[in-house]
C-alpha cells in the first residue's frame, strides 16, 4: 500500500473544492456495495454515498448529469 492517505471526500470536477488532480492521476478504485465502479464522479466515505454519471447525458454547461447512491463505500489507490 502507498503512503498516501485517501481523502474522505473526492471529486473529479476541477471546479469542486474536493478536487485533487495528483491523486486522480495515480488512479483511485471505488467499491460500492461490494461492486467495483468505474463511472464515479464523486464520493464521500463518512456519509456513505457516491455520485455516478447517468449515461452520456450532460447539463447545459457540459457536465455529466449524476445520481447520488447511498451505501457502503470502499476506496483504494490503484498502483
């Protein structure tokens, strides 16, 4: 395992205060309810939710539309 501590809250949107580009470049794995997810836009471990993109639908600003799902979240750094 790496020496990096993972944040409780992380987002892939550069406009978000929870964005961390260096960590995202290394690769983050997210498991939600025991299933690995690859389309996660944002997560919060302590509150137990992830935000996933809904298909290829985008809003008027070009950002993907998302849906918030609640449940157990596990996160790790892919190496």
